[in-house]
C-alpha cells in the first residue's frame, strides 16, 4: 500500500526577538512570572506592514520545496493552517500560491482553521489525498502572526505573554517503502467549551453566545453592522481570551489519551517512540505529559523557550529544528500531538 512521507521540511521565524523583560514595559508582568508559568523566555515578532502570515509561510515553504528536491511547479495541492490569516477572507492558501508564483497551474488550496491542532489536522488530510492517489506533492504550511492581534495591556497579559510569530512547512509525497511515512493519525474535537479559548469578535454571532448587552449590538431589526461595533472598539473586545486553568487541565488529559490511541492502533508502546514533538502550548503542559508517558528528555522536543506558542506553526517549526539538529533520523518513530482552541486535538505517528 502507498504511504505518505515527509519529503522536505522548512521553517521560518522573524528576526526580531521580544524578551519577557521587554513585555514587562507594557504590562504588569516579570521575566520570572512568565518563565515560572509558561517556560517561555522570548518569542519572535514579524515586521508589521512588511511581513504577514502568508509571507512567513512562503519563506518556510520555499525551504521545504528545495529540500524535497522538486520545483515549485510540481506542487499539486496546498493546505494552509492558521488562526491569524492575512484577511478575514480569502484564506492564506491562495495568497501563498500567488506568492510562490504558481497560479498558472491553478492547483487547489485548502485553508484549515483548527488553531493549535491545525498542522496535525492538515497532515491527516494530506495523508488521505496521497494514499488515494489524488495528489503526489502536497505543500502543508502552518504559519501565524499573533503579534498583530494581541492586547499589550494588563487585561491581555495572560494571553499576550504566551504567543509568538513564525511558520513551518512540509512537502508530502507518496512512498512505497514498507513501514515508512505516516503510520496513523487521530483527530478529535469537543465544542462544549469553545468560548474558553477564543477570539470571539469580530464575528457574525451578533452576541448570540455571550449576550447582546455585553457587546452593545444594534437592534436586529434595523440596518447596520453587528460584525464590528463601536462598543467592541471602546471596550477592547477585539482580542483573544483564555481560561488558562481549564485549558491546562483538559490538555494534560487529552494529550496522553490521543497519543495512546495512536500507539495502540499500530501496536506500539510509549517506549517505542524515538522523538516526541508536542505542540508548544506551555512548557509545563509538555513536561506534565512527558512525565505521564515516561519519556526521557532526550526524546522530547521543546523550543517554546525561544519562540513561545506559535499555534499551527509550532509543531512544524519544532520538527524542522529537530531534523536540522540531527535529532530526527531515518527509521525513527516520531510522535506528534497537539491540543488547542475548539477544543480540538490530535496525534500522528510517523516512521521517518
């Protein structure tokens, strides 16, 4: 049976380093406070008015394409995962296609809005396309420009200190080598607590979930915009929010569950894992999950200390750096897992 392999991988992070101490100039926080709760020491911010989620994704994609040993014209499908698109619509997939200069081929472009688990979801989708023979060179990109939408006041402290900008990309191709490539993927979601980790406005909900009074929406029977209101601007409601304790408690349960689900599917145990690349949400979550799985530090990839949480980009960036450093070798069993907004979560096992 045809499998799916990662033929090329690339990543890009902006040059600008933003330390915890720099953030403390804008909000009531300290380097010690941030490191104790998240493990983050610094993150990268893109250059506003010059860089976007798409341009960073394009930079990572060019590297992945070159390492795959193909030309950009060989790409026959694009999957782009992000929660911070350049535009509300259209999505970044077509913008990436334009940036790469491959619009003449008119290949399809799919956008995924699964936030932290977006890359794993995209990997699963690409795997199905390749196994059915529909496509032979799929470009999967995860990229984020969080810095353009963060609240740099005390109100936004709990969220803002966590996130950074960056992009990662892979080229996926068929392989007939026995046991190589993506062995299994598992995707899950539970929308019960969707608003506990979300950027609710702007949106088309019209106050449906949280009450019209809070957002000051106009009379529904009158003409006028309810997508963005003056009250949203005045009350600083156009920013992400997170109930951190609930997210943490749920993540440390779902992470091990979905990893075990993948291992059971192919008849492996945690001891068979050579490299574990968790979504870089919070170093404390990764360490907690590592302890449950019983994995040594040498098998776990963490780079949140340098980049913060880059959401859909975090796994491909971490995987790319691990591969570049020689920590991912041919024949290794690589485990990827993510949990995030939605709530959505997933896992993948790959024989490199």
